C-alpha cells in the first residue's frame, strides 16, 4: 500500500475546494484532503496536525497566498507549498517563485487539475526523500565515520566532512575525482574486485577489507572499508557506497603486540607464563632462552609446573618462598639450584609476578629465569679472596704495626736524648710516619673494599660540615651550596668527604677555599688551588699517585672505592677558579648494593 498523502487546501471558494478534492482523490492512489476557506483556519489546522503538502489560492480576503506562505516560513515550516490561483499573472508567478514556493499553477479545467495532482505527488515524494536523506545524513555525521559514494562512472559523487578530514583534501577537490586520487593502484584494483563480488549473483551484500588511504600530507592511513552497492533496479548499476574506519590504533597495537611477543621470544633471560586457573598452575608459554637454558623443548615444558627443574640438592627454603608468594599473590625473587634435562646443575635466579585483569584478579603469572651459575662461582671466589684479605689485614695490623710502633718509639727517644736536631732522625721519623699512613690506608682498602653497609638518607651539607671538622684544614675555608640528600652509608660517605677535603688542603695550600655544590644527579667538591698536575692527571685515582711530597696517594683511590661501592661515578676536572673539581654522579639512579654477609 502506498503511503497516504495528507493535503491541506486553502481557498475562499467552496466549489473550488470540492472540485479539487475530487480530482486529487481520483488522480492519487492514497490521499486525504482537508479543505478550509481562509489562511487563518489553515494555520489552526497546521497547529493541530501534520500535512504533507499545502495547496493555496492567491487572492483571498484578509491574507493573500504569498502572505500566508511567508507566515509559514516564519515558523521554519518546510512543507511543500503549491500556489493554485485563478488570478494569475507573470508578476505574481515571479514573486511566488522568488519567494520559494514549490509550484505555481493557474486554475483551469481537468487537465490543469491533473497537473496539479501530479505536482502534489511529485513535491511530497521529493520532500519525503529529502527528509529521509537528512535523517540518514544526521546519523552518518553523528557516527563520525568517513563516508563516500562512487557513481557508476567511477568517480566520487559524495564524501562527508570526516572523509575530507581523513584525506587532508577539501570535499570539492575529491568530488569528481577517481578513487586513485587517494589510493594507490593496488588498492583501487582490490576495491574493484570486491565490488565485482558484491554485484555477482551469489556474492555478499557488503565487503569488508583493509585499505591504505594516501592523504595530502604524511604517511598512508590504514583503514577498513565497508563497501556496498547503491540500490538499483534491473541492470542499471548506479554506483557504490562505503564507510571507512581508521584502524591506525589497531595496527599500532597489533605491531606493538608483535614486538612484545618477539621481545619475549628473544629475551636474554628465560621467560615463562603460567595459568593459575588450570590444575597445578602449569606453564602455558616458554621462550627460546628458557629452552636453551634448561634443555627442555616447548612440548616438554608446556602444560607442566616449573618445579620439574628442581632436584635432590635444591634448597627447600626458596621453594617455600615461591609457594608463599603465589598464595599471597605477591611478586618475589629467589635463587634456586635447578637441574637441566641432561642432569647438570645450574643456579637459577627466579623472579615471579602476578598479572591481573581490570578487576584485579590474577589471570597469569610471569616468571623470569636467569642463569647465575657464573655469578655464584665468582661470588664464591670473592668470598675466598675476602678471607685472604682479612688474613692479610690481620698480618698488617698486628705483625707489621708492632715493629713499626717500636721503631717510631725508638726514634722519638733518640730525638729526646739528643740536644741538637738530627737530620737523620728527623728523616727516619718522617719515613716511619709515611709508612704508618700507608698501613692505615691499605687496611681501609682491604677491610672496606667496594661494599657498603645499610644505606640511609643522608644530608650532604651536614656530612660535609662534619668531615671538615675532622680534618686539619688550617686557615682554609668551606662553602657548602647544597641541600641535597643521598642514599648512602653515612660513615663511608664521611670518609669520602674527608679524603677530598684533605686532598684540597694538601694540594691547594693553607688558605684554599673548598666548595661543595649540586650537580644534575650528584654533587661536586671543588677548590681554588693550583689545579691537577699534568703528570698525575691520567692516573689520578690509582693508589700511590700524588703531586705532593710525602703524600701516600691513597686518598683519591679510597674516594673512588667508596663511590663505586655506592654505585656512583667519580671524575676529576678543572674548577671555575682553575683549581681541582671532583664530580660524583649517579646518587639518584639506584639503590647501592648491600654489603656482603
């Protein structure tokens, strides 16, 4: 059944109203005519109902047809309006058409009434089509997707604003151009093949396929095209319509996922993923390094719990720690003695962490396995070396210090029993003092080495001031220009400052000024002395290097050992005043290593 057309006819002659209604009902398949004799009555009818078309006389008392039309347009009514008048003239026709009426007819006989009926049908059909198009256009614009129409000649007939924004061209530049304007040849051929499939008898109504859009500027934009044929009757193909969706983010995420997957597969440490929702929390992923490290291939590892790497000498304590962390859903790290497929032992540093979904539920566990066998062997060798150093320190401290103290005492007695100064005794006393200083510094290096105690937050300015008081600085001056804190072993940091201050006083003279200030990620200690002698600049931090007569040269070696123990770096350069400047960096990069047990 055709949709009914509701017509409002306005004419002050009832006979014209009756005749027109009869012809409209005869000529149109489904029509309902409401007849009124004045524009004011027509306005009342319009306020109370909906009409598809208005037919109006021109010459009516109180308000003519054009004035009636203007009243309608004041309320933004877009109803088709046909002026049907018996008082016609070229002037009225010109005014009517310029005002924007849908049609203009002079009253006449049957043929003119049939023309009127035909124009009413055509106007309503166009209006309804326009309304539908406007509604679809509103929906399309609200979606925000780029939309295009390519006609049967193969050129763009319509593109919306989002399509223009995607390509970087104005709509006027795109419309009338072929798809090759914003695609490469391969993409154009792909679209033609897809359209051919749609038009085939057994093809789908819509095709979905990837396409790269080439914008005016920049790289091609990856999109997904949703293409369909425009509706047509018979063999008269009228073109295609499509909606594009920018999938740049999807492509980027997919590439990122592929990159992460490759990173997992090729990582230099063993990586496993387990599924706690499966019985016994088995491994569901192992990477290449895990296979290489353990000797078990993927087929042997997937589907089983990683405890199969344990053996007779595996310590139960770290295994219990792993079990506790899993039960508590907390990350942890332990060192385990594991066994390869061939039965050989290796030390494995195992770190595990839970992977949670958006609701906080643990969905997987990720594990990292690092073969630390070499590290454990070096650790054991270091322990043996430390034992030898302790033994050496004991020898130096006891067996060497005793005769040294005896020699110093004898020289002192000899000086007291001699009335005049003896240059040979004075030289011997100085040499013995130098030996004592060497012994003390050697013991410091041997006993403290490159480790530190438990670090804590330390005020650099306070430590620098305390260190200044413990060094014989004479008339030298200290300027502290830092409020930084550092994570450090307080005692060893104080030793570092003492040696740098002592170095500045010994090399810069009794009236030197020592300055402590901030650096990016560290601090510096500088002086205004003569600077670093060229002869020792390259080996400044080597034990025994010094530019001052009688200096042991151990001070800066100890400074470097303390910095290294904290994970810092130390370097020497020239200060702004031409003296020496020592820069310590890295105090905020990481927590320093703990002392060996």
